[in-house]
C-alpha cells in the first residue's frame, strides 16, 4: 500500500516537467512553421520596424509633436523637417510618430480586451449551458443590434478631457460579440470530448477546465481574432478620430492627422500621405502576421 502511494505521488510530481517539455516542443514547432511563411515573417519584420520607428523616431528628431517652427510654414519634406511642416509650423514627422504610437497602443489594447472578453463569455456560455448560456447570449444579441458607431459617437464627447483609456474600453465593448458566439459553438462541441469528461469526473473545477482544456484547443481562432481586432480597432479609431469623436486635442493619432490633411491632400500631399500610408502598412502587416500565426498554430491548415 505504501509502495502504491509512493508511485502515485511520484507520478503526480513527474507530470509538471512533462507538461513543460510538451509546451516547449509545441512552441518550437509553431515558431518553425511560422518561419516557413516568408510573407508572414516579412509582415512581422515590418510591424516590429514600425513599432521601433514610432517610439525611437521621436528621439532622433529635434522637434516634438507640440513644437512649432515659425520660420517654416507649409514647407515640404527637407533635411530640417523630414516629413514637412503644417500650416502652423508643426513638424509632420513628430506628429506622425506620436499619432502612430497612439494608434498602435489603442489597437493592441482593444484587441487584447475584446478577444479576452469574447473567449471568457463564449466559453462559459457554451460549457455551462442552461440559464447562464441564455443570459449571456441575450446580452450578446442585444449588443449586436445596437449601432456601435452611433453609440461611440454619442458617448465620446462625454469623455473629452479625460484619459484616452476610456476610449479604448468603449471600442473594445463593441467588437467582441461575433467571436463570443463562435467560441460558444466550438465550446459546445468540445465539452463532450473525452479529456473534458475525464477532467469533470475527476472533480476539476469549471474555470480550470475552461482555461486548461477548452480555450487552448481554440487558440488558433483566438489568435487570428486578436490580429483581426488590432486592424479593426485601428481603423475604428481612425474613423472616429476623423469625425472628431476619437482621440482629442492636444493628443494626435493617425485618424486626426488624416482628417487634418484631407482637404490639402492634393496641394500639400505630405500632410496626408505619410499618416495614410503608415495606416495602410500597419493594417496590412497585422493581417499578414495573423494569417501566418493561424497557419502555424492550426495543424489542419491547408498550408501545413
């Protein structure tokens, strides 16, 4: 009997290193599969480069996004002002770098919040079922029929002068519902699998089953959803800021810069083209990286 107890204790103690080894080998496999997709690697390199440029670029310039050169009004790109200047003498490069910082941070935070919320709500609704499922899905359906852009436009002025993190929460609150429904459907199909049933019969708690057995098996969906949400958040922030409902002065974002340069896009193209070009490049790179991650994580991918 003592020998049996010792064997059982030893087996339980050996499982942790085994799990860590499997996780490390799976991570290595994902990295190798991702590295085989040249377009995705190029997109990741561009995205990292844009992040570095957004945060290091301002340190290389003598101008800040709030400073003005009263000897250079509406001047084109030059050695002094790399992206030119605005009508008020502001340095377009410094403003573009600041705007890209804000847009990238907003996109990442919104994607993290919305994907996490969708995963948690969808998984609990699908796994628990019953009245929990009905209540959560009723709330999801209610948010789906609400015109999100209109609500954001109405609520944004109330947060003027306050932290921009409230704007992040507003954006994240309206882009997670469809993913939550998809996660719910996948959870319903996974909750009857043998490993989930075995964990349930062993007395494993519901949150542990969801976070250890359900969500890891739909990680490819969550990864691609997070990357898509980065693009959606950046475009949404740009659109709202373009109409004056997003990031407020004195802060700038790619949306505010595009809005400010739209009327002069033909006569003074540097006011518009740098912010617009960087926006397109960011969104394209994020989508390419998302496709590469999806193919690397999903073993059933047709590109495997």
